[in-house]
C-alpha cells in the first residue's frame, strides 16, 4: 500500500529560480533562506519518496483568467515547464505518475470534488522551484510527480475549509492506492505577500507565525477562517496559503515538525519552510 511520509510547505518566489541558476545559495542575501533546507535534504535522502504530490497555483502559464478551474489535477506521464515571463531558466520535463493521478482523481470525484482533469499540463515556478529546493542539482528528478492546481488567483477562490477537505480526500486516496509507493505531499507559495495595489510589499509576521503553529498542531483552526480574512491578513498573494492548508489536510495522522524556517524578505515575500513527518501508528512502528 502507498504511504505518505509527510508534507512540506515552501515558498515559491520566482527570484529563487534566478538565484539557483546563478549559484547564489551562499550569498549573504540568500544564505539564510537556502540554509533552511538542510534537515529537509537529510530527511528526503533517508526516506527516498517515490512520488511528490504537489498542491500549487498556476500563475497564468497553464490556465488564464478566462478559464480558471478551482481544482485541477494533472494526469500526464510528464509535465513540461515553459517560460512564463520571469526570465528564469526553463527546466526539462518532470516525470508524472499517471496511474496514481487517475486513482486520486477517481477517489476525489467519488468524494464529491468536481475536479478538472488535465492529461496535458504545463508547470510554472510554483511547481518547479519547490522541487528544485527540495532536490537541488541541475534538473534533478528523483521523484515522479502529481500536480494539483488550486485557484488562488481569480475570485471566487475556494475556502480554506474546502482546501483542507480536498487535502483530506487526496490523503485518503493515496492511502488506498494498492501500489507500494512512498509519497511526499508538498504545498507551495506564501507566506504573507502582496505584489500590487495599495498594500504592495505587505508582510504580516505575526499572522505567518500563527499559521505555521496551526499548520503543525491545529490545522482545523486555519480551515475555519474565511478566504477574505486570509487575503486581509496575508495579502492578495499570501492567500497561496490555501496550498499549504490542502497539503496539511492530506496528512491524516499525527505529524512531527522536523524543520521550520522563516525569513524576511525574499524579494517582497515572507519566505517560509515547514517540514512535517507523518508519525506511524504505534502498531506499525512495533511491527517494523
Ligand atoms: C513573486 C511571485 C510569486 O508567485 C510569489 O508567490 C511571490 C513573489 C514575485 O513576483 O516576486
Ligand atoms: Fe506565487
């Protein structure tokens, strides 16, 4: 049976892609951010997940404002990256896991989530940068992937509660997958940031800290808030937190916090990393 090893939430600011391309990881500006990933790297090297299921938001590369699915799940054998205008290098395609994708799609539709299924899907910085951060090295591809796009762009957005429930449905779907695969769940974006309008540059450290605490210990408290409340507290783009909430929903059992990093700013964004390991039920631990 498939097993979820845990979840990671990480920022996906495009300038991280330029920093990686220029090899600036040890530059004084970037170091506090990149150094934050040390434990995540050790953990992933030890656990060796086979698949990453990635909740992210498309930034106009694959879907535009004229057609915006609330939830879209990739069901392709690979996912091409294309230049969506940030000038960051285009990476080679990411391998998919179409069999797991279809299993997840069938299960979540049976669970009354009306998702858009994408047998072709381009992926943008919100997908490529987190994977490059978790598995550094040019075009490194140690996992197969299942992209799940959440609309955090064009209102009306799904509620935090709905995203949490989608994550729970995806978590149940993965747990019922008969193949013996280890799965990492990823949620990308955030934390607080606003790119335009009167509050451009807005960052809310207190709210971010509250969110990180709740993501670990009490995600239902986050799920009870409204989307507009999150926009107000975290900024118009800080609402990408919805992807983290979905990721947390997929971690159905107890979790242990392995790593947290919070650094202000990366570009105009409060950057964050949270690594959560799924705790195995006692019976499994004893049996193992
Ligand atoms: C920027 C873009 C993003 O998608 C994001 O999540 C944060 C920052 C930017 O353009 O700086
Ligand atoms: Fe973004």
